[in-house]
C-alpha cells in the first residue's frame, strides 16, 4: 500500500478536521486527518494534489501541501524530549506509588491486596482532579478518540465523576468485587479508543490528565489503561 502525508492549512478545530476528512474520502482508500499537527494521511490516493485542493476549496479555506521530510532522529534528544513531555504523568504515578508504599510501611508488612486498592484509589482521585479542573476542555479532548464520547459527547462530562466515584469506592471498600468489576469495564472500554487512535497514528492530545497538560496520545496511554484494567481483573479473579 502507498501512503502519502500532506500538511493541511486552514484547520482550527475538530469541525475542520471532520470537513477535510469527508472531502478527501473519495480520493483514497483510507484517510486520516489530525489537527495537531495539521496533517492528512492518505492510503492509496487516486487523485493528484491539485484535484484534492480543488475539492477542499469548495468547502472552505483549506489546502494541502507536500510534507517536508523529517530530520534524522537523535536518540538522546528524543529520550530527553520524551521525559520532558511525560514528566507530569511520571511524577503522578511516582507520588501515588510512594503513598501506597508508605501506607504498607506503616502497617509493618506488604500485602498486595491492600497495595492495589490504595494505588487505584490514588490513581482515580488524582486523575479525576486534573480532569475536573477544566471539565469542558477534557470533554472536548476526550471526544477526539474515545469510542463512546465520539457518539455521546455528554459522556466526556460524566467520565471524571466515574473516576472520582471509583477512587472513593476503593478508599471505602478496598478490594471490592463491584468496584473492581466497574473499573475493569470502564478501563477496558477506554482502552479501545486509545488503541484505535494510536494504531491510526493520530497526533491528538491525551486527556488522561485533563486539559491541564498537553500530553500526546501514545503507547504510554495504552499502558496506563491496560494496567488499571489488569489490576482490577487480577483482584476479581483472586476473589472468585
């Protein structure tokens, strides 16, 4: 299959992305349009650049141009950039882990069935906090990739409160079958949208820490969701 990347000018919002995507659909086997960066990826295109730009001019002030070749990668610079980008997320996980271990130290032993609920309580309470700082901004970002939020935008406004309720549930009930079951369903469903976005190489914001931090969608997000779903499933299985 032949894949060609184009830079797109004129896009300012998700609506623009949808219009450009729709206009380009007849010209390729598959079309993926992203806002950040503003690009269009066409698989097996059937038209030239002039023809596609003519179609875009009919729907607005949009145009395609050839994407410049990226510079040669620098491993050290990429590693430093990765740490800088994901530092907020890494710090959150480090703090939650530290608090969970301190609780175990106070008990005088290490009990995995106690560590996991405490970690998950910290996870959901912290992540819901960041999402609630800008609820509308989170809902907008979440609707870019979550399967349900795309179809029901209101779900983006409800999701942070689901995380808040799960965090409180783990604090109050600990290793509880109902709380673990809800967590497994919610996090597994969330993983589906993330997997689709990452597999399509969509360059969009990850909404895991709300709209406060500009974290890109990547395999880190998949690991985060799968980790929580896996922990919930493990606790469910040990209770059966």
